[in-house]
């Protein structure tokens, strides 16, 4: 008998994620707008965000150990409650004089809490679901995140313009506490794992055991992590840096066109997540290399269009279409890749391995942004020298990985 996807546990998890992500997105939008108004510099908020990702990268492995050692339901409840209390305290103490300091501290605290929550949530999915439902479950969570990203900034912007920062913070606070409430009703099996020695020795043993697992016992998982980081490096570099640069600086279009491109890409991510769910059981892991290659194929036209004397709007349309295709493909690839890692990892290691996945992809993103920022500045008048080679490299790597994916399928 086929297991139902939307079990009580998974439904509560999805509802909690929807509430939490919506709260996160409206909060971060309001904070960015407030800092911009106070300082007059978008670079200040970008710098704060970049610094705030550091705790997530370095603390994620500890979060993974906690996810494998403690009751995952309780971890999620406590973390979301702490998130709500942190935002509430920041809202209470926030003033015009200390705004940047308080917001910086809040973002760092949220980064620390996120380092523990992300691997826990990802570890819960294979514990709640089995077989192909793991892929479908990851697709649903990805869809929820994409829809929240599409809707929340719009509503958050309207709310911020109407009532200001603090009411938005209180609204996001409600979202976090609602998430904690949903998670209280999740029921997961939990069996305490014994350990000898002190906490430091436990952390050392767990860390070394998980590293040994991905380096020696299952090196294919390490290769999958590297491929995920590789794809994130190119996609985030090209989209987060390249899209605004191409639309605003190269084509000279205003913010409305950039906003339209961002919305189109959010829709493409949702469609990619839906496609991943529909392809479950049909898209074999051996063919994931082709999905990775498609990402590269989609990048190439955005560069080729600059080799010919097309009009500005034609170039804009091709760039948006190419980037949307890339976004849909990376969504499919990421969902299947994460699901394969989850399905091939023992339950007692899943939290730590998911933490490594999160840390590696987080590390690849800013590196990609910095490198592509330099490249687009250096080749501003000849951007095709950045885009076409990038697409070719991704295609080649994807095709070279065909043998690896086929081995994982066996």
C-alpha cells in the first residue's frame, strides 16, 4: 500500500514552514528598507547580511549533531519560539539611535538559530516520509518557500509603507509563534543515543564519524555535495549578480523591469518544484546529469543574444526566458539531489549530513557572487565572455557526471 504524502506530521511541518518563511521574508524586507532609509546605503545592509551568514556556515555542523542527538520536534519548537522572542525583544528595544546595532544583532541571532533549524527540518522529512514521497515532500517544501518568496515581499512592502517597521516585526513575530504551535502537535519517534565522556568528546566523535561516512563509506554523497555547491556557485553568481547588472547597467532598464524578471524567476522556481514532484518515479537518478547540463544550456542564450544587433527589449526577453529556464532546472536538480542524499544516509547521521549540505551551499553562494561581481565589472561591454563560457562549463561538468549518477542509481 502506497504511503500517503500529506500525513498529519508532514502537513503540520508544511504549515509551520509556510508560516515561518512568510514571517522571515516580510521581516527581512522591512529591515532592509529601514536600514536603507536610516543609512542611505544598500551596501550597509548587504554587508550586515553577509556577516550574518558566517554563524550559519560554521555552526551548521553543530546543529546537525543536535538534530541527530535530541528530539527533532522539540528542537524545532524551541528554535521557533526563540526566534519569536528574539524578534520581540528587538522590536521593543529598537529606536532611531540604536537601529543599525539592534538589527545587526537580530540578524546574527537569527543566523545562529537558522544553523540549528535548517538541518533539523531537513532531517525530519525522511523520518516522516519514505520512498518516492521523500522527493515529493522536498518538492512541496520547496514550493512553499517559493510561493512565500513571491508573495511575502509584496505584502511586506505594503505593510511597511502603511505602518512602519515595528508593526511588521510584530506581525512576523506572530508567524514564528504560530509555527512553534503547529510543531507542538508533530509526533516523531525518538530514542536517546548514549555516549561516553563529556560533550566535547561527543561532538568530536559525531563529527569524525560523519566525515568518515561521507569520505570513505559513501564518497558518492560527498561528490553529490560538491555538485550541489558547484551548481549553486554558478546559478547564484549569474542570477543574483548578473540579472540586476544586465537589466539595469547593460540594458539600461528601470527597476520595474528588474522586478518583473525577479517575479518571473520566482514563478519558474515554483514550476520547477511542481515538475520535480511530477517527475518522481519517472526521472531516474542516472539522468540527473542531463538536468545539470540543462542549467548550462539555459545560460548560453543569455550571452549569445549580445553577439547580434538585437533590440533592447528582445535581449531583455531572451535573458528573462533563459534565467527562468535555469531557475526551473536548478530547482529540479536541487530537490532530487537533496532527496538522494537523504535516502542514502542513515537516520542517526541525517542531521549532520544535511548540515554539511547547507553549509557547503551557503559557502558557495557568496563566493559565486564575489567572483561574478568582478567578472561582470571587468567585462561590462562584452558580457557574453562571462555568460557563454559559464554555460559551457556547466554543460560539460553535467555531462561528465553522467557515469557518477548512473552508479548512484545502481
